[in-house]
């Protein structure tokens, strides 16, 4: 047994309930992040095929998967993480930064309402679980490119939980879930250079044992992953991150979402966790 294997603690998987949206109308027709190039072609059927592989992986893991009907003309709706934030049956709705995505806010809120969630209409700009992550009993909340810092106080008021504000500084990692991966109830992986000094100090303090990923792995949106506490669904191209996860006793499972990467999103972006 290697030292790493000896040191790796046993991990426990907890089955998750998630909301997803089939990319039936996926394309890149506008540019609201540096990954998007509307002049380049996209292949919607390939996007659907790759998304279905992610769906099948979640089925294999025993997840309860809910689907929201995609709407023509909303090509980014596949990135369900941005549709809201849900804890304790309370769904805090999204209010998007860019007009291109604004109609998604009410569409997701209608879905939450129909599914029996207690919906809170947002007053402040926020892009849901793209910028809010629940871990270690607190909500990590990103700001800098999309979600406004005033939404962080709205969030704290609604959930009565501590909210830790983090400033994102690299436009390629414009949502918190592109720079931080929640691995289990207590730990995360992150890209240090995506944050300013003050935010880094907070992360180091709360997560002294975090996995630090390389620029190379982050550049294929490796951090944009979804974990059940043991199985971590990641971009198959994030080889270094895959190794780090294995050393820590997690089970990385690679999927290829290259087509959805053209819109600036990966595994986590396509996944909104529903916590009843
Ligand atoms: N094209 C989308 C946007 O820029 C991608 C969203 C990615 N979602 C995420 N949770 N990081 O808004």
C-alpha cells in the first residue's frame, strides 16, 4: 500500500437529487463569457449525446433526476446550476446578469413552484448554484463577474446561514463552480489563482486540507464537477485532478462534455442539486 492509499480515509456516497435540462436548443449565439465564440459552429446533437452520457452516469449512481423542459431561444438553459439555489425545500430564484439569459429565471422558478418548493423571488442579481455552494455548514458565495454581492446578504437572510463571500478575479472562471468543487460535506478543491488575496485567506482558513488544482486541469473546467461524497463526476480531460481525487480516496468518473464547454460550462453547470 502506498502512503497516499494508507492516508486516504473511507468516503461515503450519499444519493443526490438533481435537476437537469436537455440541451435540445443548445448553441452559442452570443458571447457572455470568454469561452463562447458565436462565430464557431456548434453541434446540438453531439451536445445532447454528451449530456445523455452525464445523465446515464447519474442514473448509474442511483441519483433521483428531475428534468425541466428546455425552451427554444434559451440556448444556455442546459446549465441548470444557474437556475436557482435550493436548500431545505426553499428555492431562491435566479436573476441573471445578461438579458440573453434573463427569461430563464422565471422558467426555473415556475418549475420549482410546480415541484412543491417554497420559492423566494430574488431582488438581487444572482446566478444560483453557479455562484453559491453549500459546504462545511456555510454557503460559499462568489461575486465579481455575475452574482452581485448584495445577493449574498439576501441569501443569508433567506436561509439564516453563514455566507462566505469570495471575489473571483479571472474572467475565464466567472462562476464560483468553475473555480471550486465541493467534494463532500466538509472539503473542497479549488484553483487558488481564481481568487483575490482576501478570499484566498478565507478559503485557506476554512479548508486547510483542500485539494489545490492546477491551471491545466481548471482550463478544461475540471473543477466544474459533481460529487456524491465518494464518486466525483469530472471532465475526463482533467487528468491531474483525477489522480489527486484517487489519492484522497474518492472515485473520479470522467465524462466528456466538450460540446457544452463551447458555452463555457461543464458537469456542474448542467446539474442543480435539489435539497428537500
Ligand atoms: N454560457 C453560460 C453563461 O455564460 C454558461 C454557464 C455556466 N454555468 C455555470 N454554472 N458555471 O452564463
